[in-house]
C-alpha cells in the first residue's frame, strides 16, 4: 500500500511504525475471510482491510478521529485472526493499538460513552474494586430490564451467580517446589481473574509445584495493562505495565527467573509485547527482557513434560482463545497436554473465530458480541462434550453464560489429572 506521510510525521516513532505496517498491506482481502465482525456485519469497513483504509486516511491527514472512523474501529475485537491469515505479515495489532490511542487523544465521545469507559478502566484492573462492582451488579440484576442502555444491561449480566472468596495464594509470596527444583518462575495472578475465578491460579500453583517449579508471586505486580491498552488509554496501560516490569525484574535480579508464567492468554499477548510498547522509553531493555521471559502456562508445561495419564473417559471440547492461537500463535500445546493427560479432546468448527468476549468488547458492543457467542456455543455444543476447556478467563465467562455445559480452564483439568482436586465446576 502506498503511503504519503511527511518527513515531519515520520519523525514520530508511532507514525513511523504505522507507515511500515501500512506499506506491507497489499489489499488482497484474505483477512475478510476470517474476520468475525465482517462475518456478522458484511461491511467492508468492518473488516481489517476496511479499517486499515480508515486508519491510513486519518493518520496521513493528521486529523482528529471522526465519528465514522471511531464506530468501525470500536467494532474491532482485536482477535488478530487477520494476522494469522495475512500472507504479507501485516502487523495489524500494532496498527489498531496506535489508532485507538489516536482516537483517545483526539475524539470526544458522547458523555455516556466516556463515563462507561472510565468506569471500566478504573474498576476492572483492580480486583478489590471489581469484586465490589460484581456484588453491586449481582444485587441490581433484577432491575436490568429497566435500563435503557444495552451496555449497562450487559454489565449487570456479567456478574457470576457465585463470587468466590479471596484466595490468599494471590498474595505476594514464594511457593517452594515439590521435590527437586527444576525452574523458578513468576506467576502473573491477573486482575479480573482474581475476582471471577480464584481456582485457576490455585490450580496453576499446585501443578507447577508438583512438576518441580518454585513459584513466585512478585510484590508490586498487578494488571498487565491489556484492558486500558486496547481502549487507547496509553498512560494507564503503560503505568500498569511498568509496575509489572519493575516487580519482575526486581525478582529476577534477587533470585533469578526462568519464566514469567501467564494463565490468561489475553494478558500473555500484551506482556509479550511489552518490548514493543516501551521500545522508546527508559524501561526498554527491562521490558524486552520481560517479554522474552513471558510464557503461557501451556508452553511451560510442555517444556516440563507432563506425566502421561490413563484415559479419563471425559470428552473435552477445546476452545482456542484468540489471544492464544492468533496473538501468541500457540495452537497445539494445550490440546496435546490435555490428550497426554488422558482426556478425549475435540474441536469445534470454525475454531479460528472469536467467541465475542475480547476484554471489554462484550460490555461495549453487546449486540455483536452476543451474535458471536451464539455461533461459538452452537459449534461447541455440536461436539456433544461433557466439559469445555479454554485458556482465558474472558472466554470462559462468555461461553459459560451461553451454555449449560461446564466450562473450566485447561490448567484445572491438567491439575486434576496429575493429583489435584476435581474442578469445582464439574
């Protein structure tokens, strides 16, 4: 794609990176075949190629974002299926992230939109605040039908029936390896996950310890910054990321780290991109080190070597989270681990398509999100599984709200198969 940025514009590192990405696009349209919003809406401007044109026009002109551009960029899930499909290697993730930051700086949203986004950005990344918000939403749910805004109704619907008590395993501490220590790893305990489902981190810690890992929950770590990053709120996102970088590097310098383990794939995609996010900042070297250490839990377990288990007689439908299969290009490891543990693993049709969760997308774009959820649940249920497994809390909540089949994290099944407790969801 030909671009016409001025030398002055290209002096901005963000514009220079956008220019590189835009120039790699050859207009082929392969991305439209795997874009969930294009599948649902059928509008070229709701495909990656269409959004690329909108972003190019906005950035080249150096103008503020307009309502039309914002509408179509907001509809993007950032599922990154287009990056898996693209034969030219267009790094759409960096382009859409830059465009959203430009929107945040130059476009004044309607008051209700601003308030909703501000609440999400200031509540969900903080487990204590989020837990209180969930309790409030649970109490207010009977009155949801009286709310005029579908986004508010979606927020109330998000609250689970049961909000688990705080797990003290999420506090800063060190868990000793069982037997000979093979690795020393830091665990990102997350933010929303600590309020929605404490069993995931508990199972992760048990499993890693059983396989010879010393597990560190570093003091000072918190939200990875993904939620605010994808909302274009660069200041908040970078502050969260910087706190994590400092916490993990302090732990690495004090006692060494072989990996930073992440069991929420949406967080993993962002942490692995810290090197890019901080490339022009004083934390650049440390950020790059952290990105290199970041591993999805399935990557670490594949390295450690999970014991082979006897057949469990349990049919598991594996849902591939977009942030795992497209964002991190991890496809076979979770399925291979489940099979090795003794589970009968099946995959749904169109497994590349998003379930519609996508961070806060199901709260800000509930209509499109619901369509995608119905499609995903239908393809999963068509496989007649006894349980659905996924590697991302957002996907688990989204799919679980649309089916009666139990939904668990992959690591909960692997923990159970190697001596841990049966997942409570089962």
